[in-house]
């Protein structure tokens, strides 16, 4: 593994991380930081959290008075480089995973990553606020792994597509986790609107159970926490609230 500046390593049960160096040696680091290792700096040891789902997780909030960054919350960016986490967390046009470009209607990977739009006015989500609150409560640094994509359904997140690698949402997320060590503290999931129709609702429990079980099996963590955001139900004047 090539160690990057600002990388966050998942702590083990003893609150330490074993960082593999290019020399073949292992450097043990306790929870905290920043540290230097393998020629990289600003390294943290703490908990890694995957951000997955559709638009509310990708970020649809106004980029006005956004959550300020914290030196103890870093992000594995869409372009697969570590940095201090800043809003917006997702820049899918930079991703080397084809699925994000295909879902935008592209037939092939662009020759160059999309440039960041300096006038972007939407994209705030819950990830950074979660990371800062988590660090404030626990004292443990946080590494976020943004992996969401707006407008996606449970069918598109099917773990049966893992073999397609970066051509599928599940495969891309799995590969991103493997790229940062293969273990995470947990997964935050915010999705559901694309399945809010009779057929999708009927299959949602089955598909969600399969997704959770697959992540736990593929990461080798049988008790991996998987937190789901649930928003309140509402009814318009033209519908019945039951």
C-alpha cells in the first residue's frame, strides 16, 4: 500500500493501527495523530465510515454557511486521494470508477477528470457534520469514504454486481474500501426515494438485508454496524395518510 498524506487508518480492537511500510516493516500507531509514516504526513488513526446511498447522502444541501472542516476529519475523495474533509464531499466527475460516469449517461470514461465547478451551489450532506460530532464525542479521528450516487435504486446497489468492479456501485464501494485497508468502522446509508413505488417497496426489506449481509461478508466483519437514515412520512392533499 502506498501511504498518502492525510490518510486515516482504521484502528484495531487495541486502539492501534499497523501501518505497512514500503520497506516491509510495520509501524504501530495509536489512535490519534497527526503522524508521519512512509514519507507521508498528516496521518490519523481512528475510524473509517462509508457514506453510501443516493442524493441525500451525496449531498443536495445549499453550499451556504457550510460545516467548517476539522483537522481530525479527513475524506477519501472521489478521485481517491486523501484530504481534509470539506463540503462538498462528493465530486463524482473525478472518480476513476466508471459506474458514476455511466449513470450520468456517458458511454466511456472521460480522458480527464471533470474540473471542479467553482460556482457549484449544491452538495452539502451529512458526512462532515457526522464526522465532527463523532470525534467530539469519542476523541477518535474520522476518515470518510464518500461512495453515494444520486437517484440510484436498491437494484443498482445489488451486491450481485460486485464482480463488475468499478462498473457497479457495490463493486466500486468495495474496491474503495479495499484501497484504504479493507476494514471500516461502519456504513452510513441514506437512500430510498428511488424505491418508493409498489414494486420497490415490496422488495426493499429483502434487498436491504442482502446488501447488509454482503458488506459484512465481503469485509470479513460479521457485526459491521450499518446505520440507515429514515425520514418522516408525509401525505399531500391528493393522497391518503392511512
